[in-house]
């Protein structure tokens, strides 16, 4: 009996069993090996806590005897701090790459003409460039950047991604008009809340041409696939083919009064200004002085000994420079007219002053007469602001629009109950 336990007890195969048996003073008897201690497991679970766990990997614990513990003990997972640190290190790289120009979002351009700096004088742009006003780059990219993500976005594997892509993806639309005109028309339509007087002008601006109207009316596809502008024009022209002619007549009827009044005032202003010029004695004296001054200058040429000249030559008087200072032919003529008028005022007066003082007195007496010339030419100054080309274009435009209204009335027939015909008939007769 005493030898049996001695034969059964053999040297332990692992050092862990010796430490456990010696520490607990177990009796030497034939029993199965004790379960593994829990102390090494506690140390294993606390092993990843050191701060340098992400850099230095801990050595694995010795394999226990029996193999049952190997299935229950799992290798230590990577600490959470390591994954977050990697994410944090990746984010700055994106920002750096963005700063370095590797990742750039293209913004919508605005075409303008740059102002060239002039060193001779300061400009308001010098103060603006040195200001502290700044924009946020991210906000500019969100508001004015081209949307390139919708082209490369995946189809989506979840409900959220599918709903997001469904909002971005639009069905194919059919465009009949020019793309730019279609876009401008759609913008105008979105800005119209109701058909009032202020909205008639935008409606007239989006009026299609005859060729575009014919294309829209000949469209035989699915109207639901048309773009916004084409859909609006299709529905309107199908219901009322002459809708925009009606818009033109209504708009012309409501806004033509100021144009017609301005058109009537311009000829009246020109007529009054011509009357002021014809009765002005001072203007005749100026024209006489110019004629007598320029004829000697043009002597011996085909332009000399003239009886009159075109009034456009008045603009060239300041171009003829004298040899003394900055005096021009215009200065010379005006000064001579002032002196001549001053002499006439002193004909009946006797003076013993010197000649220089007399010349000065002549100028002082004749100057007020010439200064009052501007107040006598009030209508002439108004007529000078009338643009001849604009006046002719306005007359032509009004004539064309009146003819369009007359054609619309003729196309509607003799519908006496038609309110549009009644209004336009009286309006066209008054024109």
C-alpha cells in the first residue's frame, strides 16, 4: 500500500502543477490532476491594459494540461483604443491631402472681367483685398460644388441607401427646346406663383418661336417624360395654340401707355428746342463768329469761303489747339463774342480808363449774357438727352406689336361677346 502511491506519483510534466501542489500541500494519493488555477486567467485578461499594448504584443500563456482549457480561452482581442487611433490617423491624412491639392471639389464658375490695378491712383478694390472677410471652404463646396458623388454612388444595399439614390436619380427627360432656354424657362415657371400683371413680362420672355411651337405641337411621345419647360409649353399650346399671342396683347395693353406717352413727348421736346434755337440771338452770334474765324483758316482750300457749315463741326472746335498755352479755337471764339457784347454795352458810356481796364470791363459785362444762355435753352438740354437710335427702335417695336394685336383680333373673328376682342379693338383704334 505504501509503494503504490509512490509509484503512481511521478514528476509533474509541467511546472504549473508543481507550484500548485507545493503551495497547497496536497497529500500524495492517486487522484486526477486538479483543475487549472484561475490566477493565470486573471493575468491574461489584464494583459492588454498596458499603454503599449498596440506596439508590443504580450507572449501567450503556456498551454495547460488536458486540452479542455484551450477551447475556452480565446486569444486576446485587439484593444479598442488601437482601432480608434488608426481612424484618427486616417482623418488627418485626408485633410492633408485636401490641403495639398490631391482631393479638390470643382466649384461652379462665375465669368467676369478682372480689373487691372493702376499704380497712378488708388481704387476701392485695394481696401477690399486687404480685408478680413473670409469664406468657409467646406460651405462653398456644399453650396457651389459640382455634384460628382451621384455618379459614383453605389446602388445601395439597404433601405436608407436605396431611398437616397432614388431621390438623386431622375428619370430620363425629353428636351425639345435648346437646353439653355429650357433651363431658363423652368426657372421662370418656378418663380411664378400666380398669373398677375407682374408675371406677364416673364411669360412673354419665355415665348417660343414659331419653329419651337411647331416642334412642341408635333410631339407624339409620352407627355409625362417631358422636361418641366417642355411639359408646360406642351399643355398650354395644346389647349390654347395662341396663348402667347394673348399674353402679348394683354401685356401690351397694360404697359404701353408709358411708352406711348414717352414717344409723344420726345417729338414735342425736339420741336420746342428747335424753336428756342431759332429765336436765340446769342446762338446766331456764336455761329457767325465761328464762320468768320474758320473761313480765313480754310482759305485757299475747297472748305474756305463757306456760307455755312454742318453743326457737327461744333464738336471739333476744342480739338484745334493754339500756340499759346492751352487755349483752343472754342475758347477764342467764346472770348471774342463776350468782348463784342461788352463793347456794345459801353457805346454810350464815356470812360478815361486805360485799354487793359476797358478790355476787362468788356469781359465782365459780356460774360453774364453768355452765362444766361443755358437757362434759355431748357428744352434744348432735354432734347440733348434723347437717343435717336432708341427713339427709332421704340417706334418700330410699337408698330410691330400693334400689327400683332390687329392680327389676333382678325383671327378671333367678329366675336362681339369676346372680351379680349372688345378691349383690343378699342385699343388698336386709339393707336
